[in-house]
C-alpha cells in the first residue's frame, strides 16, 4: 500500500456522522504522532491501532479499548510526563501494548500496511 492509498483509506472514514470528540481525538493523534514518530519505537503499533479503532468493521468493544489507549497517548496528563527523555512514553507504550494484546485478533493486515505506509512518508 502506498502513502496516498493509506491517506485515502483514512479519509474515507473521516466523513461519517460521528461525534466531535472522535474528530478531536483523530486530530490530536495525528498531531502528536507527526511530532514524535521518528523517536517512538512503537509508532507503527500506534498507527495500526488508530486505523483499527476507526475501521467500520471493528467491533464496538475493540474500538473502545483502542480509543482508550489512543486517548491516553494524546492526553498531556499521564503517569509519566512525555517530555522526560526515554521514560516519557513508557507508560503510553504499556497502555497501547496491553490494548493491542487484548484485541490482537481484530488487527487486520490493512491496518498494519496503512500504518507502515504513513510512517514511511513521515520519517526522513
């Protein structure tokens, strides 16, 4: 999957009638991911979780777990402040890893391919 296809895949879900909270979360995930993607070893998992969470075919309980993990990533108030070198994203990675373990059966190859494609476009 090329970067343009991944962007289109994401944009195809953005036009739904959904709450403003979802759109805010989407924007915050992208803003923070773009800013820190190069230094996050779990960036691909983060974006794959994003694509799975906002996939129409993902069951509601799976979406809830993933949206919770994504919200924890973007919230400025968490257990370990993100500005601390090396440790700052440890709690975010732990929350994401736990959520991914719970929903692993629902992560499709398309989610991972879209995440990889976007990261390839973000990284130098």
